[in-house]
C-alpha cells in the first residue's frame, strides 16, 4: 500500500526568498524549475550542483588540447617545414575543423554532465539526479521525514580552501546513506536539511502518496 508523504508549504525562517542564479552551484528558491516526477504542490527549495571546481580537470585538458594546433603551427614555422608540399591547404582546414569539432563535443559533454547532475531539496524530499549526457540518468530520492542523521565532511586542500564537501544523510536502515558530493557550503546545507526535516516532522501535512 502506498504510504503518505509529508510536506511543508513554506521555508520562511529557514531559507531566504532567493539566492544564486541559473548557472550557480547553489540556488535557493529557483524560479521555473520543473521535473518529471514532481508531485502536486511540490516546491523546489534548493537546487545544488557539484562545486564549479569539480570541472577543473576537464577544463585543463580542453585548454591544453585547444592550443596544440597553435604549438604545432609555431614549430612548423620555426623549423621552416614546407607542409604545403605534403598536404594541401584544403585538407589542412578540414583536419582543423574536425579536430575542434571533437574538442567542442568534449567540452559540451562535460558541461552538460555538470549542469544537469543536480541535487534538489523540495518541501517533501531530497532528490539526486545522476545525469550522463546521451547515455542515461538515475534518480535517487529520500523523504524529508525519513531523515535520521546528517553529517558533513570536507577533505583535501581545494575543498578546504573553497568551502565544499560531502553531506551524508542517514535514514532508515534499509535505505542506507544518501550522499551529496562536492556541495558548496556543506555545513550550511547540512543545517538547512536538518531544519526542513524537523519542520516536516513537527508541522507537515500528509496529503500525497509516494509513487
């Protein structure tokens, strides 16, 4: 039998009216957010993406790959290699276009992976959208009323300097742990989830059923 899911109608006193923007890693009360499994009257209170610095690896790779043709052109010019005697200008341009098309695809793939790999906190539950461009996505959710314990952890130089880390939420034994990884301001986020969970348990309404 479907179980009722509790909700609260407002996060006043817990969250500000609005904070962040469409390309930020941390947005409070985002505007115009809808998702496929959204319940009637379900509101998104917080939208979180992994910290922007989690993109640094592929950004460095893309930057290095971007300048390779310029380095090659410089070396050719420096050593006076008559490339035109071996490959026509037309073929050189085709190779360059194909090269940068693959690079653009690589950048777009990684950006979309970051942008749509999101965590949502609604007035009913936590939702983890694990998105992989083109191939698949996975959704994990946890009702606010089922939260039992919340911890945050920051490990490493960059996370310590730029204030991001992992928030671990414990629930009923059969559900295990729910992890938000590379969350900006993890201590603040931990407190927000705790306050919302307490509000649902003390003054929540039971009007909807779990899908």
